[in-house]
């Protein structure tokens, strides 16, 4: 190593934040796996109204744009999810048929998606729920109690049942958008908020096209072998108080 190069390295203190004019300019797209985000957000930030959850999501995305060494310019936020089902479904506890369209979850999700449609820089990519896979089942915790004999079938309550839903077309839309953003050179960086590994083939393709690919698992553990297919893992510092308002989910 030459002496001049050695001096340059010593003088380059990467621990100090750069000024805005010195930061590297990056055009960033943020992709949100909606089902994953809402599940983790309920645990971390509590139940909220559709408007509150939408505001929270906007703040969370913009927290990703704040970086010490890069000036990240938002290209667009892509949100992937499924609209709620309107199907009539059999309730195994009551023995009656109920309309999911009348449920609180249907009303909340419909209002939440409508909130996002009106937010700047948001693009909704909606798949669909599989009608054949939509059914109630006994929760894992209730099943353990049944197997241990601590409760009997007659002790089951509605809270012991979960509604199983299978999304169709969501992962495909994420993959298509990653490939399109990469091939068309629309962005320099993609941040994916997800806990799924199905994105790996698209991520590998994007990196071959020169895209800086960052995964945000929202603090959840990811498989060690994912690290070789991405450029980094980052969950932004984000403080948001949990609320327990009416009409929350």
C-alpha cells in the first residue's frame, strides 16, 4: 500500500455522519409485505385504527430514508396484501354460517387499504385470498390444552379459534416488481420489509443488475443462509406508542 493511500485511509473517519451535500445519492423503493407488517406491528405497536396504522406505516417507511452516509430519495412505496374476504363461512363453535363481510376485521381492512390509497407515493399491489383454504381451526395454544387434558371440547370459546387464510398472487407480485425495478433501472436500492425467504430468486437477480438490496425483518430472526443473497439487514429505529382505541386491529 502506498504512503499516500495509507494517509487517506486514516483520514476517512466513517464513524462521523456526513453532511447532506457529501452523502451518496440513492433512489430507493420500499416494498412492504402487508400481511407480515400488520402482524408484527400489532405485537410491537399495539392495536390501532385504520388511520393510525396507516400513519404509522408512513412514518416507518420514512424512517428507512434517514441514513448517515446516503441521501435516500423515495421513488415509491409498494404495499402488497389481499382485500378481505366476503365469503360466508361455517363457524364450528356455534354451528352457524357467518358472513365475513359483516366482521370487524373486514371493516378494518377495507378502511385501512382505502387510507393507503390516499397516501402520497403509495402503490397498492393486491392479490386475493384462496376461497377453498378459508376456514376456522383450533389455535395452537388451545390444541396444547386439549391434548394435555387441561380443557375439554366443551370448554372451547370463540377466542380459541383462528381463521386460516391463504394469500394468492402476493409473492408473485413482489417478485415481478423487484425484477421490473432492477431491469428498468428505476432505482438504485430496494428495501423489502418481510420475513419471508420466497423473495430470494428475485433478490439475486436484482443484485446482478447492480441493485443494493436491503431486507428489513422488523427485528425478527432470519435464516443465516439469506445473508449471501442480500446486501444487508436493517430495521430502522422507530418509536411508536401502542394504542387501544375503538375500531382497532
